[in-house]
C-alpha cells in the first residue's frame, strides 16, 4: 500500500544538543562503546515525561498483551518510544546515546512507576540480553527481560518481541497538509468536547467533526461577507445540545475533507496541547481515514470515525427573534444558587424572560422550591423555557470563558435555543426541557 507511513509521516527532526521544551539532554556523558549487549543511556527527566504521554494512549487491560507495552527502539542515535491501542499511535523521540541494535517492548505502566518512584538519578541505563540482538528472526526472545538502572536501583522487566508490535498506519493517498497554532486547536477541542456523545449506537457522534466551512451565518464575524469567508469549524453534539467553534482556515486546509476525530484522540490532544510545554504550532496531515499531528519530538496518528456526521446546518434555528442578553457570571451564579434545591436525577430549571429581567426557578417535590431574579436586556413578549441546568452551566463556561455577555436567541418554549458569547467564535444550540 503506497503513500506516507506513520514512521514518520511528519518528520521528527533529531533533537538539538541542548534542551528544548524543558526536556534536558545529557551533558558530558561518555559515548557508548560497542558491546555484546545493546545499551541505551537516556536522560531520566525527558524519558519520564515521554512515558507519561505514552500512557495516555496505551491500553493496560486488553486481550492483546502487547498493547499494554511501549516499544523502545533506536533511531539515529536516539530512543523512540511508541505506544498504540490499534486505533491511535503515539511516537516520541528522546535524546540519548543508544546502540543501533536496541529494540524491545516492556509494560508501560510498570515503566512509569519505576520512573516516578525510583531513587533520584540524572539518567537511565537500559540494556538487553544478547539474545535479543537478533529480534527480527526466528530466534526472537519473547520471554527475555530488559534491564533498567535508575541510579542504585536496578529492575528487570519481562519483554515481548518488537516484531509483534502493530505496524505503523499508512495514508492511502497524498494527504492534506497544514499547520495551526497549538493554542487554536486546543481552544477548539476545549470549546466543544463536552458535547461529544457517549452513545455507542450513534458512533458517528462519538467525536468532533473537524471541517472546512464557507457559510459564515453562525460565525458572528463582522468581516465575513455572507459566506464568502472560509474558516475551519469544530463541532460536536449528543442530540440534546450542539457546540461549535470556528477558527481561521490555514493554508493547505482549503480542500480538506470533513472528518470525525474520535473522542479518545480529542481528549489525549486536549491534555497534551496545554501546559508548560504546549507547542506553539502543530503540523497536521490528514485524509478521509487518518489524522496525523506532530510537534517538536511528538507525533500522534489516529484512525478517523468511519461515519457521516449529521448535516447540522439544516437543523440550525433561523427564526429565533426573541433575543436576551445577560451577564454570564451573574447568570452562572444565579443558576448555581437555585439548583441547590434540584434533585440529582432531574436537574431542570425554568427561565422566564419578561420586562428586562430573567427569573430562574427550580421546583423539587421532595425538598422544596427556589427562585431568583437577575437583570437582562430583553424587550420581547414573555417567554418561559426549561433548561437542563448542567448543560446550561457548560454552555456558559464555553460561550464566555473570560466572562462578558451571553446571548440567548429564542423562538418558543419548545424550539431549540441559540446561545453564543460575545466574540470568541463559539456557538451553542440547546434543546429545551419540559418543566
């Protein structure tokens, strides 16, 4: 099968001689002399950080034992760690001095525990029995052990031959390539992932729909001219609510297909794209079946959901002429106050918009009732709408992460409500509840 292979579909450059992204290379370490036993000497901090990332993907309990293992293999003098759950792979390069023959797989959970609980040391020394040197033929040692030295602590871990490790995924055709700021992609996933469905029967909703859009109707961008602007959109829905986040289209993305990124991949990327060592830019390659993203020394590839995401544009409400604007913080504080009385099973709250105010109320037959008023900008006729309090709380957080005004566009007590923040490109649709 032709095309770009995962090893490596995005080039991972050899690391610089000095630390990058907080991961330290070893200083003044001696070169490894040729020995009968393949040896790897690795910076402990960089290796430990890589193992923690690998754990996000691997499967600890599975009928296929090797899926609980991480593959450790030499590449250009460094060590490359690879983990997989069959559907998603993660590949991380760690600088070091590594014998070109070094290749094995060991349990990632045990390796992570060793990294975190062993006595302090600057480096890790790994070695394999000579029998594992020829691990690509009939003499591969599947029951052999790998030796790990953490300072004075020494461990031996059972291994599985790397020849049993799943092969890298391959693009079937020339993929689309483009780059995005790491923060932009993280913001998009953060803004919509709460609406991902967990219902397995509707598997096509078990992810984020990542696509190019030309309809600017719901972008709320004053510079967009009636759909002429192209932009990227991330959308998720569970059938009760829909979250959508727009972002600028990147060069190279203008002909990309719409794809559904699985929820596990979204959650893994959401964890890795934020924090002290979050990348400034991510490089993306994709086709209709495979999504590959890389930055610095990390590369992740995931199969895409094989299904068709609903044409949500056809169900977007267009006649919602009753518009109310509220302060997001005041709304959230009031909502949290009145829902103290709500039952865990029925988190329903009624909102009444009338005469420049909004009244939130909860009625629980088992415990009592609560209500509270807050000011709002609303001049339409009286309207009563029921909400799921948890969904509304989530929508407030996503529409106005930094506070400000939140806008409700309503039609009737039974029609979907459009909810948006001020200018962050986020849009939500919420189905009302009967209260």
